[in-house]
């Protein structure tokens, strides 16, 4: 079992920045691909970013490319999402997720999920 705890969400003005963190309980954190997803009420959960086991490969949704950066620190069992130039349409609950080994951008293929952290961007 892997427990994930997100933090760092909040209210920010458009153009501002936030950094989300996700702490994992897994003893073998480096064996897990990590992803960030977001969801608005009434909408499907959508892919934001994913990072490979070592951090050498990253993938981003087109809507956030160039503004968000995913990274991980395997020594701290933590994955981060640096969000810059935030827009009102980035408002959502952000979730981190983990799956063993193979990187994917599909939510249903992730085995473990955090409880989510709210990000609200005001115009």
C-alpha cells in the first residue's frame, strides 16, 4: 500500500505561482511512476503531468506545457508540481497518483491516489 498526501494548494491571483507537494509512504518510492491530475466538479479527471522513476522523463498536458514543472526527490519520497503563470482555468482539485514502473498519462492506470488539494486562481 502507498499513501499519498498532497499539500501546497490555495488561493492565488492570475499570473501567480504555487508549488504543490505530494509525500509518499512507499519504502520503494523510486519504483513508482508519479502523476498529477486535476478535476473540476462535474468534469472528468484530467492528466496534468507525469514523471518517470528516476525523473529523467516528464510528460505534460498541452494546456499547461511551459507553465508547470513536475519534479521528484526520491530521497525525500516526494513529488512536486511547480505551477507558474496560473490562469483561472487552472482552478481545480489537484491529485497526485502513483503506479508501479511504467509511465502513463491515463488516470485509470494509476493504483494509488491522494486526497487532493484545492487550487483556486482568481481573475
